C-alpha cells in the first residue's frame, strides 16, 4: 500500500509539472497603444507566447491607466502587476545607481554615453536585481532638450528666472536642486500630470526628447526648443523577480530573451524617430534656439557644483558617480 501511495504521489507530481498552468504577466506602461514602443512590445509578447506554446503570455496596460511609476511599483509589490515600463530615473527608489544615466548635464553627446555603457549598464541592472527587479536590458531614448511656450535665454544666464516654471519628474531631487540653483522654478509632477499642467500654465517649460514631446502631445504647448542636450533619457522593462520565479526556467529564458531583443530594437529606432520628430516640430513652427558656448558652460558647471553639494550634504546618493566622471574626463582628454 505504501509503495502504491508513493508511486501515485510521484505520478501526480510529474503530471502537475507537465501541465503547469499558463502564466499571464501583467505589464503597465505610460506609452499609448499604437505607438512604436507598444508595437515592439506586442511583437515580443507574441513571440513569447508562440515559443512557450501558450504557457507564458503578456497582458499590457498602456496609456498610463495603472498610474505613474510609483503606483506601478506599488501594484507590483502587492502582486496586482508583474512589471512595467520605466525610465531609469523612475527606478532610483529601487536602486540609486539607476540615476547614473539620467543626471542633468553629465554627458555632452551620444558617443560619450555609448563609450561607458559596457561598464555601467551591468552596474545598473545588477543593482536593480538586488532590489528585486529583473531588467532585460536598457534602451537609450536620446537626449532631452528644454521646450517652452516662451523665448528661452540663449546667452545670458541671468535670463533664467523664476518665471520659467519647469517640470521635473516627481522625486528627481537633483534636477530640482539644479534648476533652483539656476534661478528657475522647478515643478515636480508625475509624468501623467504634465500635459494638464501645460494646459493650465502651471508648467510652461519641460524637458523631453523630440519624439516623446510629440507622442505625449506636449509639443502643442511649446513655441521654442533650446538646442542644448540636457540629459540622456533611458528606459527599460522592470519585472518582479517573484513573478519570474514562478515561471519554468526555460520559458523564463525565452521571456527575457524576447524582451531584451525588443528593447534593442526600440533603441535602434529611437535615433530615427527623434530626427523625424525634430523635423516635424520645425514644420509645426517650433523655433530651434542655438545656445551660446558660455551658456552651455554655465549650465554644466552649475549642475556639477549642485551634484557635489548635494552628495556632500547626504541629500542625494549617487553610487559610482566619481568613477563615471573620471571615465568621462579621460574620454575628453582631461586628467
């Protein structure tokens, strides 16, 4: 009898494993349905479902219907969502290393960012993994620029005043401090509230990539764009590690592989998207303003000094920043 019971239990275990229930992963994003981002993600989801014979599927909640990044992370902790699309800056609450690419006036051009990625991409992803978030890869979105409904100063730093009410992401204390030091008025808001703030005038200036400005319809409230790279934007898919652990290892590998491929394809298309968006903005009457070299130097020096003061005071934690700055100095031919 004991032998029969043991055999039955073993058989039940095998049958349960072989007929394990399908896993549906729920992912939220601010990106609207029909955008190129969602198209790439849906292609990846279809490939995952096909390659796992339907054992793993992805259900998307686009358009910000699940709230801002903090709401999505909270829903993930509660098990209501299994992942989401985030900017790296939004994940600084999970791991401060995520801010390395998102600090204002650190990088001068795309070549500098690409030159350090082999070292710093793993630092960011490993830190997020320690915080319980599995990241298949990082997608650079391009540089953000300042857009405004008014004439932005192009040469005199004294032209930056409190009348410039500039949106900063909620929780981005470093950008907020930098703008305060410059004399502007930072307005911290979740991403989903920016368009309304632009309509009401609570915000009259914002930082965005050209393509994002059009996708989010923020460009309809802008007359000028300052042609000065402000900060590199970067995004990713963050997956709850607990949800992944409930997926069969082979299927989990397929999921990560397909999402990583989609993130790579999104980045590959971002450069072209931004170039097309820039042309479209010009056609719609947005004036491109060329900053004087002295204004660019002023912003970079101001941002560097603000970072150092904030770190010295313990108000901002930026692991590996000195290592990143040293690497950039070497690339520029400095000490």
